[in-house]
């Protein structure tokens, strides 16, 4: 699985991020004349053409134009999403799978949070009132701390 890593040094909007991604991640000379949609369409096309499966943005908090309560609160949720994707992928590889399946997403939160089998946001129909993002991050961190001992 090929992943490009792109370092972000300063605050930028989505258009600037698209230009930076094409220049730094895909090594393509691009000007700023393209509109945001065109840039992101090109990123998708280039990713498929080059066999790239993911883009890692180091210092990704710079994508937000300014710090706000929403951005800070959302950061934990994005971190949780990223960790969940990584853990689901590890679950798939450990199980001998080559593709991510819904069951891998069900098992990853259970392993990381200590939730009972079958009880995850991916297996419960009306999950929103049952799974608060902050609580999931707290459980995730608690389990991680226990694993490091």
C-alpha cells in the first residue's frame, strides 16, 4: 500500500492544500489558476494513476484557517478516525485479508476501547446517542495506556 507524506508548515485553505498536495506529494508543477474542485479532481486522478492509496498530512492541524473551539474539539474526532482506520487495516492484515471489510471496523473499536463484542458504532443501528466522540477518545486513550504498561 503506497502512501505519500506531506508536511504542512502554515495555515492554509482547501485550495492551497490542493496545490501543495500536487506539488509536494505528487511532484507535479501546478499553478494557482485551477479552482478547488479541479485541484481535488486532479489529486484523485493522480492517486489512482500512481497507485497511491493514502495521503498523510504531517502537522494536519494547519489545514484549519484559525483555531476555534470547533477545530480543537474536532481534532480528537479526526485522530480517532485515523486511528480507527489504521487499526481496522491491522485487523484485516492480521486476519489474512487483503481488503477492509465492515467486520474489521467492528472489531477495531472493541479491541481499543474494551467494548463488548458486537458493540461498536459500525454494528449498532442508532449509534449516535450511544457513542459520544469524546467518550470514545477517552476509552481509546485509557486502553492504549493500559497496553503500554
